[in-house]
């Protein structure tokens, strides 16, 4: 592969320079093409997941919470680790936290409003607690650093290593829970008719779709950010909203594809898994790459918004005795996200660092 192409894909600066050199209409074309590629590649990925579930006997919600979540959080990890490595720790941490808010508030909120999303108690009563627990742990560790370290507080490398260690444990116990509960109640999933696709084709669909999703997201983020700058959106708002939304595009496109194909359980598995991975994998890896400075606005604004959304989601899991998320619950989560978004623009909270 051309080394120049590798640099263009992997370098934040190269992507930003490319976007800056394009006219506004060119940026619009790139954004539209990126969305089209994201949509089609997400369709391929969902097809692969459905057939892989049939081949392996694992529930689709579990594959969504592990295989797909690992893939769709790769853009967040890529952006956050690169930001930490380039000396922009505020952006690295904001991307991880902002992606959790976007995934659960915007993406799952919309999903619950337009589709009947099943509540799989065996999985969600376990991974749901890991989801909210990992976010709470992140906040507690950040508060500890606030009181134990000089200003400004930081998440040091040893915390990053600790979070990655917890990630390994999470992946193991998720697989264990899946094998233990796969036949408990059919996991609330409908059976597919017709022959299952071969294992090799399943993996090609998943990996190929995933690569295209990530590449399209990589093009989408700097294009949207540059266009936002040109129309007068402040840089700090771009960092807090567009970057987090852009790196969450794979989750959004996966959700849309899953709903269109009648498998919303993949979405809930992906969202729960992505939230855990954003805490343990994305922020953990970024902290290992470079200590993450915790701006004061995280304690006043970003962390509270994240916890309100996640504890609301956790409460809804317990409330829904009939096995379905309600539309009003999706509206509540979406409403919190929209309030968060409006405050970002109106109050100019969370200035970009570096």
C-alpha cells in the first residue's frame, strides 16, 4: 500500500490539512459519500453478525456487545490515543466521555423511539451493571486524582494500565455469561430462516464492513470539523460535539442497519459494549499513550451528564418487566443528549485544550 495513503489515513494532521485544502462543496461531497459508505458497510457487518451468531450459537446481542463493539469503538480509540500522543489530553478524554453520551443518549435513544428494542435480562442485568460501573469507576478515579494530585488533575499511565486489565476481565466474563445463558430463554431473539452463510464469508463481511466503516468515519470527522469552522462554529464546540459524534458514526450506522434488518438487539448489545469499551479501552489506551489532563468542566458538566444518561438506562432495564424498552424512555435519553448539546453551544462549556 502507498505509504502516503497510510499517512493520510493514520495522521490527524494530514487529514486536517486535506480538509483545509478543499472547497466547501468538496467537503460536502466527502461527507455525503462517507455517509453512504458507512451505511452500506454497516449493512454488510450486520449480515455477517447475524450469520456468525447462527454458526457459533452465540446470541446476536452478545456478538454485538463484544465483536461489533470492539470494532465500532476503534475510531474513538484511534482518535483518543492519537490525541494523547500528540499532547492533546483534553481532547482524548473528551472524545471517550462524549462518545458514551452520544452512544447512549442519541443513538440508543433514537433506536428505542423507532423500534421495539428487547430487554435481554440475562445479558443486560450483567453487562448493564458493568456499563454503569465502569463509568462510575472512571469518575471516582478522576475525583481521587483531583484531591490527590496537584492542579491540574490527570489520569496517569498506571490508571490506563489498570483500565486495560479490567477490559481483559470484562471480555472473558462476557463470553462466559454468553455460553452460560445462551439457551436460557432463547435470548429473546427471533430465529432466522434459510441456510447460514459460511464462516469465512461471515468474517469477510464483518471485517470488510468494519474497515470501511472506520475509514469512512475517519474521512467524515475532519471534513465536518472544517466545514463547521467555515460557517463559524467555535473550535471548542467542534471538539466537544462533532469529534465525539463523528467517532460514534459506526455505532449509529450499525444501529440503523440493525433496525432496518429487524435485529435491534444487536444495537443494544453494541451500545452497552461500546460504553464499557469507551471507559476501559479508549480512555485506558489513551492514558497509557500519555497522561490525560482532566479539565474542571468534566467535573461540573461532562461527568454528570454521562452518569445521568447511564443510570437512567440502568433504571429502564430494571423497570421494563415486559421485556421491551419504551418509546418515552428513548425520548428521555435523547432529550438529555439534546440538552447537553444545546448547552455546549449556548454556554460554550469545555474549551478545546492544546
